[in-house]
């Protein structure tokens, strides 16, 4: 739904309209922002880097956690104060009454991935002077990430009904993009200079379930709209490909050989959330945990350099000390390379609000610190094992000192994982993939030199 308030005064004739953008939340929201920016530029709008230069501001919000909702409302308020003309979209936009109650001056409110409604709202308040000969947009679209990596969204929504999550209420059920569209977009990105593709969705391993794995043709070959065929198609592009938000369904095992042969980056982002059967049942997690540890150990035998990142929630309603110890044992035995940990939040509209056994904040805080200490030990041991190895790393850019650079290994996704601090006797640039000897490590980052 889109709600629109009074139209503001039109801009001066012949002025080139400029739109500012504030993008909050996860990479999936960032992709939404990139699509909006691409549409804006294609229609002749310019993108303003600051509030002062913008004729209006778009705020792409997050509403997953209460803390994210508060951050979004604060960002809307800041934009209104600094600019005065604000359109709101994104997950929190699914609750226009909340936004309009807090900020009645917003021009319009649209929900998540409602690109047409966003553009309609922009058109209402800021008409573009479109010139198709001057306003050219690259085939791959406009992106908000550096040139050498890009997020590739394969679906919207989610069929799971985890008790702590409101994403299906905000973004709807799973809606998979046709596989030939996804692969074509990926190929365009690679042609535009992307060296690393980050596959994202709410449940990547469920890709195609909603369309019954419909077959399509891409570059003369048959591909079913499913996780394995997606990985197979992306592996043909010759770039790093990371798989994010993969639930540990048994069919994930079939992608491991692609990692073993080097055609898919040996990296899995699996949101386990917990390891205790009692807590997982209360969470209504979709994937069974039985044999997960055994399967991870087999994956590591097949792909020794496999990196696994995950997210976990501590302090979930009803979580006992025994449940928490099961979680700590799991991250140690599974040797989770990277982990994010969240203290349970009693999110508005989440089913978990009605569960018994909500824990005091001091218990959540204490368990969070214990989790982070245990994970730091695991991460430090995994990092120390890299010292003395030679690895391919991707350059993200220069560090503060001359001759030093920020890079990432195949175990490090941008923004969320570790960094490789490099020295190099010869200049390198962002997007270069170079061989580096790892000479030192701390709990999360590596230090090396370009060979």
C-alpha cells in the first residue's frame, strides 16, 4: 500500500531533479536500493550525495528487529529535519501507520520491494526532465557496492514461519526469480567488472520451490530453477561466488563438489540460530538439526578450506542453561569460522512474544558475552591455522599507510567477516585477485604480504 500526502511546490523549470537515498538494513534491502537508483537514473534523476543537494530524500527502511525499527524512524526524522521532503520505503513501510504517527510530514510510504509504487511517489513529487540520449544507464544497472563485488538477489519473501521472524509478514511468501533471468543478470555484472558475486535471499536453499523447480534455458543449456542448477550456472562465470543464507537441507550436500573443484567459493553462510533441539522447536526452524554436525564434518573432509559463517540467538524464551551449553558445544565442535550473535529481542508482531519463559536482560547479556568469548577462541584457532599458507585474496582498496592494502580471503564476505591486511612492494588496485602469504593472525583478521 502507498499513502501519499499533499504535493509540495514544483521544482524550478529546467533544473535537474536530485534524489538523496538512505539505505538501511541487510544486503537484500541494499539490492532493492540499487534497483531504485537504477530506475531513477534511467528516468533522468540525479543522485545527491547529501541532504542539502537533494530535492527529496528516499529512506529505505529495515523493520526486522525493534532496534532496526527505531534506527529507521530516527533516520526518517533526520532526513525530514535536514531536507523536509521524504519518501519512505522498505520493510518498515509495511506499517505506514507507525511511520505517519511518528513522522506525519513524510510525503509517501511504500512497502518492501514495491518499486513501481516508489517511482509513482517520486513522480508525484518530483517530475524528471527525461532525455533518453543523455540519461544512459549501464546494462548491469547502478550499484551501491564497489565495482568489484555485487549482491545477486535470487528471490523475495520466505515460506518459513520462524517464531522470532516477521520477514514473511513484511515481504510475503517465497517468490523465486526465473533462473535464466538470474544467470543473465550475473553475466551482465561480470561483464561490468564484478569479480565476486554474493548470492542472497531469505532462504537460498529453498530457491525454486514455489515454481516447482521450473526448467528454463540459458545460453542453450537446460537449467531447473533450483539451488544446485543455480550454483552450476554461476560456476561457469569464472568469478568468486558466495552462497548466503543457506539452510542446512540435505540437498545442500550436492553443491559441495562444486566447491571441492574450485568453481564455487568454499564458503557457506548458514543461519543455524541455535543448536538445542528444544530451542529450535520453539523457534519453529525449518531444517532438522539431526546429523548436521556429522554433515559439516563430511563437508570439511571434502573441502578442507571450507569456511562456515552463521548467526545465532541467545536468550530465546525458554532457553535453559543446558540449552545454552549445547549451543557452545556446537560452535566448538562444528568449528564455526565466523559467527554473529544476537540477544533475543521481543519483536513486535513476532509469534515468539507469546511464548512462556522470557529471560531477564541480564541473563541474555551474560550469555551473549560467554558466546562471544567461546566464538573468539574458535575463530582465533581457525585463523592461526592459516599462518604460513599462500592464499588468493581480493583487494578492496588501500589501507592508511602507503604500500598497505585491505583485502579479503575466500573465507571473508565484505562488511560482515574478517579482513586481510596486506603489504605489497608493487601497487595493486581494488578488484585485483592476488596470491598472498599469510604471516600472522589475530582472533578475526589475517596479516600477509603479496607475492
